[in-house]
C-alpha cells in the first residue's frame, strides 16, 4: 500500500479497529490516542463513551460534538453439534449483503476468522432460489468439525463478531473504502476539529465525544449528554447519497464530493431552526460547500442528545457514504475535509450571545 498521510493513517486505524455496539474498547483507545494531545481533560460516562474537554478563550457555552464509536456487527448465540456458529445481528443489517463475507470473532483467547454461509443454492427449489436467505438461516463457519473443536478455539456464545475489511485508497485517491466509516469518520472529524482548535481561539468549552451503542438505540449519546449538559450539540455521522445507479432524487439527493450534509429532518430529530440558520450562515460566509438533506428513516445521536436535561438545540452534520451497514463503505475525502472546516468555523462563532440569540423561542 502507498504510504498514507496523517489523515489517512488516522482513518485507517479508526476503521480497522474492531468495535461493535457494547464492545467499543479498540476504537475508543484509538480515538483517545489521537485526541488526547489537544484536550485539557479526558473522561468517560458509565457506558464507556469517551469525552474530551477543551476550554477556549472565554468561559462561554458548552458545545458537544459527537461521533459514535460502534459499528454494526453480530453476536454468537450458540454453537451447533457440527461446530457452526449461529448468530444474531447487532445493529441493522440487510440479509442480502452477508453471504460469503469474512468476519472476525473476538474471543477472550484471541481473534478467530470465520465466513458466513447458508444452504447452497444448488439444492434449493427454483422458488427458494428467488428469495433472499433469512439471516436466521445463516451460520458462521470457522472450520471446526464439531462443537468441542469450535470451543477449543475460544469461541463462546456472547462473543462479538466483526466484519472484516482492509482500509483501501481507491484508484481515484479521493475515494476511500473501509469498514466502519459509520461512524469512525465522525470520530475522526471530532479529532481533527480539536486539532485545528488547539490554539484555543474559540469562545466556549468544547466536548468531543466518541459515543457507544449508537447502532442499538443512541444509548451512549444519551448518557454522555446527561453528564455534559451541553448548551449546543452536533452529531457527526454518515448519510445516504443518491449518486449510484437506480437511485432517483425522490430517494436521495446528495452526491459524494459535493460537501457535508446538513440534515434538516430524520426519524429522530427535527433540526433546531435557530441552529440550522446559524450553521447555514457560517457555511455561506466561509464558502464551505454543503448539501441539505432529509431522511425519513434512521437517525443520529442528535435524536437523544436534543431531549436530554432541559433540551439541547441540536443538528446532524453527515458525510455521504455509499454502502452503509455492509462490510465496506465509501466516502469522498473532500467531504471529510469540508466537514472538519465547517465544524471548526461553527465552533469559533458560538459565543455566549450567539447561543442565547439562537436559542430564543
């Protein structure tokens, strides 16, 4: 692989780290390593979300910027007599993307390689072949001949199963392919925002958060927000693009490379109107490209942050990402860089008066 620059090396470490919901230790440690040099303090909530605190040039409002550490994956539920592992999804999966995909089972004894299989199509009826295989009918093959041999590898029910994929820079070097961009890219944006604000020129205190258990109900964002009690919050996440074959502008309208997405509405959050107008003004004034978007399904950590303590004006800023909730997803580096710039400029302008004005009913 061609030598990676600092940003790409960070993205590789974050996305290569294994961490499904409830077992985020690896990506949390990577995030800590990168963000700690720019933070005044590192602490955690009781579910395991990491919180980096950084005071600015004035004792102004508390600004929370959050990306979630967890990725979608699976959990081993049982081992059958022949040594095959039965599993259940952790987070949202579409069954059609799973068969013949490599996975890593994280055990107390070390990592075990497996592959997802099912009954072969050659022995199915013509009608059955036309239908997607239900996830409940799939299994993970680790090459064991029976249950005892499988358990000798260290595998037990409850073990995490993580998709396997290596970080890849495409032939177009601005196109990046990796597992877990949802949502290690959000964590990376938080880190780079702290890096660019290291001189302290921001009139507020910022809290950069890597939340846990987003994919199973936005849980870490809720506990972290209750701990921080922010005045303003931003969820930094991934979003749906509309630039692949078969997708119409009725389905999705964003394109990779055209700027970060400012989400007006999703299934969990209505963007706070005052905050939305402020963010759009910043983007226009600083000539930062952006895309406005909505999504009828799904949501980000803003969904629980905005209804914590007395209520928090919140908004989601996302990166258009192809092939979400699969083994590999794709982003455009320009969207990443512009998202970092947008977040930094937003934070620099959030002084006490600005926050009071945008919160007014």
